[in-house]
C-alpha cells in the first residue's frame, strides 16, 4: 500500500510539474507578445530615421549654432558622462546628416580660438595657422535644456521556476526589462536680437528586455541574462530626432527663398547657392539691395528692410559649392546683394 501510494504521489508531482512548465512558457509567451504588439505612443526609431532621411530642403542653408545643453543635478552627469555636451554633439550630428543646415558647433569653440592664438603668437607656422576673424557667424542659436532624464524610469520582470522530479535540480525561466525616459526643451533663437522664434518640448521613451534562464542545484545556482543595448541612448536620439524635424519645419516655413552675391566679375556674379539649393541653369532671378532698415525703438527688434531692385541675372552654372550667373540687367550689383525670384 505504501509503495503504491508513493508511486501515485510521484506521478501526481510529475503531472503538476509538467503543468507548471507549460504554464510558465504560456505566461512568458503572452508577456512577450503583449510587449511586441503594444503600439508606442511616440514615433519609433525606424520611423524617425526614415523621416530624417527623407527630409526635403531647398534654398539657402540656415547657419545654426549649437551650444551645450543646460542641465543640473543628477541630469548633468550619468556614470561620469557629461550629458549636456553629449546631447549637443548628438544634435549636431543629426542636423548635419540632413544636409539642410550649416552647423556650427560652439561646444568646441575654445579649442578653435586657442589654435588661432597659437598662430597669432608665432608658435605655429603662420602659413599653416588658421586665420583669425573667419569663424562663421550664426543666424540661429539652438538652446536646449534637459528637463527629464531617467535611465531607469521603470523596470521589472517575471520569473517562474519549477523542480525536476526525482532530481535535486530546478529550472528558472523569466523575462526582465527596463525603460528609459528623456525630456528636452528646445528653443530656436534669432542670433541677431536674441528673440526666441520657436520653442518645443520633446520627450522619448525606450525599452529593452531579455530572457533569464537559470539552473538550480541544491544550494548552487547558475543563470544568465541576455539584454539588448541600454535604452538610454536610444531614447536620447529619438528625442533629438523629433527636435530636428521640428527645427527644420520652423526654419523652412520662415526662411525666405533667396541667396546672396559672393563676388562680382565684369558681367558675371557668383552666388552662395549650390546643387542642393534647387537653383538650376537658365533660371532668372532679381537682384535687390537693402537701402534702409526699420528698427523698433521700444524693443530694438528689426521690423523690416526696405530693398530696391538693381538688376537681373541668369544662372549659367551650378556647382557643389556655388552658382555662377550672368548679369543681364543693371550695373550696380555688389557683394552681399540679395538674389531672389
């Protein structure tokens, strides 16, 4: 009787363990499926990448200066990493990749000035030293503030284990995950007067996860985790990708489609327009010069510029750096005059 009862108990335990094993896999499969099928509230990294690659721009490229992002407290550094400068460098990279901006990185300006000082002091060869006074001026300043920065906004997981029948072994199977969050306030500032032209708030979350498999033997335990790359960098790039799209839309909607004369030579003029600007051979443009600027005496803001047409040009050649045009009307055009439709 005792042996029969013991055998029945073992059979019941084996059936129970099998059921637990099946239940564990069903639970984990449902958890994984729920994560995979959940629709993100924000654009995915793939969607942002596609939008940035397909970003269309024409006309003169705005000169954009980027300074280090402002941050305080725990948001200023992460594991010894300067978060503000790091995000500014990422933004400069994303803006440059669009080929829609002339990007001026001001975070390394002190190094540039130091190199020019070496040339002025005669420390380095004057023929190879960078010329002073040639740093490109910005039309727009991008100011960023890190308002939310949490590498571990949320984490958790589920682990199920069961013992193998008639052995001192146990098996653990689980899934862990974590979520990072980044929030940025971006300001687009007119470098001429310091006025904030546009302001945006962008946020992004990113998740990562992995499976945990463990083997327990009496008092010993052996296991391993397979985790994807930390989501913090992904969340940062997603937030900056959103910022780049907003900045491009802002400047594209306000920038006038016109160029400037870089040099004149008899009946020819050279424009700061290249192949990506949309200028084509045979296009006709007007040339105008500024005769008066209107400044608000109360705020000091530029109200308007009064221009006078002084000539017309026809594009005869467009290169990767400039466009050459022939002067067909007017004789008083000069460097800095505006060329427009």
